C-alpha cells in the first residue's frame, strides 16, 4: 500500500512538473515573432531607428557591425564601425536625435578597468556600409582591484539606456555569495573619459545567479517606463523620482521558459520586443509582448541605498 501510494505520488508529481514546463514553453513561444538570421545568432542588443527599422548587434568576438533586420528576420544591411572593435558588445540605446550608442562593456571577470561605448550617427543617415564612432570611455571609482574580491564582483555590464543627456548603466552581478543587486550608475553622453557615478541599486533575486542577471535595458519612447531583462522575466519601473529609476513603482513580468535572453527594446509605448541568443539549437528568436495584455506582478522594492 505504501509503495503504491509512493509511486502514485511520484507519477502525479511528474505530471505536474511536465504541465508546468509545457505552460512555460507556451508562455514564451506564443509571443514569438520570427526566427532571426543565422548571422546574428548571438544577438546581444536591439534598437529601432527613427524610421522604425530594427537594428541588432552580436555579442563579443564577432564583427564590429550593426545589422538592419527585416520583418522576416533576415539581415537587410550591415554597417561597420571602422574605428570600433567588438571586444564584448552587450547592448544598444539611442538619444533623442537618433544617435545610436553601442556598449562594449562586457566585463565577465571584472578585469577591465576602462570600458567603452561607441556613439554613431542616426543609422537612417548612413548612406554606405561604414561609419566612424565617437568614443566614450568610463571606469568605476569603486573598482580598485583587478580582479576584486568575490563578494565585490559587480562591475560587469550588459545593459544601459539614454535619459536626459546622460547614459545610465545597470550592472550584471557576479558576486559570491550572490546578493542579487544590480547597481545603477550614470555617465555623460559624449566623447570623454568618465568616472561612473553610483545612484542606487535594485535586488532582482538571490535564488540562482544566472536567472537573476540583468542582460539588457530599454526606455519607452516617452521615457516614462524602464524595463530590465533577465533570462526569464522583465522588470518594469514607472513613476521614479529624478533619475533614480528604482525609486518608483516596480513590477515583474514572467516571460516563460528560461532561454538566453539578451536584448530588449520598445517599438511603441505599449509594445516590447525582446530576443534570445541561440544555445544548443534553442533560441535566436524575436518575441513581442503588449504591456496591457500581460500579467504585471507588483513587487516590494527596498529603499535605494547610497554610497
């Protein structure tokens, strides 16, 4: 009798787990728009230009190019940044004039002291297949040891946005033990060497490091909503004070099954596009959600800390 009960319990548990997995798969793939060109299988940043064209970049080790992506997922045009190098490209954003910023600031081992952002002209003004970038350099004043202690490894970056003539950076936390905080910094938006200024931080989760890493960021066109992306969810922020994005309302949006989600942007005030990299044949897709059609879980945020 005990054996039968045990096997029945195991069988029921397996069914429940399978149902959850199927539900998570459906959650993600029901929002799929298109499979992306195989030449951008490591897509790490996306942005729409002022004419509504989608552009994408590849992760580190690939060419120093931005790629215009058609609605069918194929590459229409590639533009090479002639004075650029793709050491570890991780995200894109744009200013009010449509100038693009490409963040070459991946810092997995926390060994890079000076990080780079390339600023280029509005892509719709680039007639050929090459352009030259304005180069922005920055470092973190708190980053004094290379590498830092395991408990201080919070100087990797994969996400940033432009806001009110500044660039705002969101760290990818690699601390051990993992504390789950993403730190918010700001620097200028034009060529110079900057010391990044700490503003505040936000705790995503502490359950599993790779599920909590912030991999991209985007602001809505009217600059009233910020989203941060990780491998299974979006974090939505609204009604912040000043330039502390973590000081207002915060929500969590489940995106379904875990994939290597690396890039996010808004196509309009209500529509978010995000992508994932290809990993063992899974991913390399773009997805779309509507903010007025998804479940937004209101979360408690801790009071922003200052350093």
